[in-house]
C-alpha cells in the first residue's frame, strides 16, 4: 500500500551486508543531498536493510539517519540475500517512486533524482554501466569478462535485451515494484534478472540510462561460483510464466439488490477521469463509479481494475491484517458494497483491463479518505526493534 497522506514522494532502499567500512561514505554523501536541498526530508523515506550482518552495519546506519523523520533501519535476523533485502525494503516503501542503490558508493547517491526522473515515461529505470554514455572508473578485467558472458547467457535464456541487468542502482514506480517483488522468488544476486524478466513479460516499460560508476574493493560476489548459481536461478524462475502467478486482492462489489449509482448511497461525485471513462452500459458505469469511489476513499495510489461484477483492489506485499483493515474500511466508507479477500492471477487482471500507466487522478477532497490509522495496519519495524 502506498499511503499518499504521508506526503512521501520517494523511497530510497539501501541493502547492506557487512558494510560497516563502506556504508559511512554512502550515508555521508546521502546526507549531503539532504543538506543542499537535493532531497526533501519531509517527502523522502530512507530504508537501510541490514541483511543479517555480523558487524556493526545496523548501528552505524542508525547513527547517521536518526535525524531524518522517514528514515528507518531494518535488521533481518539472518543473511537472506540481496534480493530478499531489497524485497524487504519494497514491502515497507511508502513513496510513490522507489530506488534501490548499493551501499558501497560505486554509484553516487546524488545521482538518484536524475535516475528517478526517467520514471516520467517508463516503469523501471536502470542505471546501466554498459550504456554508451556511461563513465566507468577502474573495473577489473576478469569481472568485465565474467559480466559480459553472464549477460549474453541471460539474454539467450530470457530474451531480455538490456546491457546491464545486474546494476545495483534501479528506480521503479512503487506500485509496479510491489507487484514485481511479490511475484519474484529469487533471494540472491540474480533477483534483478527475474524482476526484469517478469516486467518484460507483463509489458512494463523499461529504460536504461547512463551513469557514473567506479570500482570499489570489497565485493561480496565470487566471480566464478556466483554466476553459475545465478544462471541456475535464471533457468528455474523463467520456467513459470508470470501471468499464471497469483496476487492477493480485495474484491469489492455491489451488495445484493444495491446499485452504487443510486442516489441514496450518497457517493461522491465522479472525478473528471471517471466521467470521461463512463459508458452508457449501466454495469460498466457502476463499475467505473465504484472504482472511482475506492480511489477517492482510500487516499492510496493502489492499482484497481474491473473484476467480475465489481472491482479488484490489488494488494501485493501486504500483510493479512492490512488486507483485513482495507476491506473493513472500504465497507465503512462506501455504502452499498461488500468486500472479500481473494486471489487472482496477474494474467486475469491484465485481461480485465489492468494497466501500469494510467492518467493522474483528481486529488480527493478533504474528508473523503480512510482513517489515518489504516496506514498503520501493519506496523513497520522501527530502528530499535531489530526485527525483520
């Protein structure tokens, strides 16, 4: 869920494993961006995900970020892999857009706004080290060769035609990131390939952008062993079409003998976008009105789509308590409806009209949102709990 009432526009996710030596430079540089106004501390969420480090990574991160209102350090109980760490950050993301960036300072965090700006016309932006306009400083020849061989094999297996699938600096529109990381299964280094493959298969728009990158000593990747295990993961994950994978939804439909367009229901006026999409068919008109009412009532930028005789509110990476709270609150705030928790395949939702990029909706009027407590239905671990 992306709660727009918080005013958070951007979530920065920094996965970190045994990074006590390299993380300070990254966080110092990031804080420089807050100091010079490149980032707004009231609209930027920073999440450092400590992937079960055996050193002082978590405490160092807390010491640097304690003054930022939307900063948090999440410590996973054991090392689960970079993919699992990023997924943990995506789960907790509250910004409309999201970027993850490696902790080693190979990429300059001050380049985040430029990469995120690419999302104006795509769903995913990759800071590609292989882009013709990129500037790379000091890559190891052996790593370059290994990387090129791995990329060539990935292209052959998956059909992905990107030059740098393994870049540790990527930006997403958060609503699609939550779906992609819910559908993904890989927890280790090849998670990028799976996420990009799923995105390609689902018709998302992906763009590679130039970047400045420099080699930093201390990589956790074994240049010989890890690529082999990564290729095994790639073979395994591409065996099941993503369209057949399921997503949790809240199914919202008219109560029996109720019509959402009835005057007595006192629904809010349709937004301009909903009015332009309304058809002469009563069922379609009711569905459009119901979908618009959900968007107005929730104050969250969720994906919704017509489904059956109602609307599906798609809630990937959500806890059961959050889905229950959403169903209860929708029922309380929209008269004449019934909500139930269910599942639907992503292919079915796409067939029903789910789209990744939709026109900007009108801003809900004051008083049309859910309680502020809804966004707290699932507690986000604070930096003192030490829990995942």
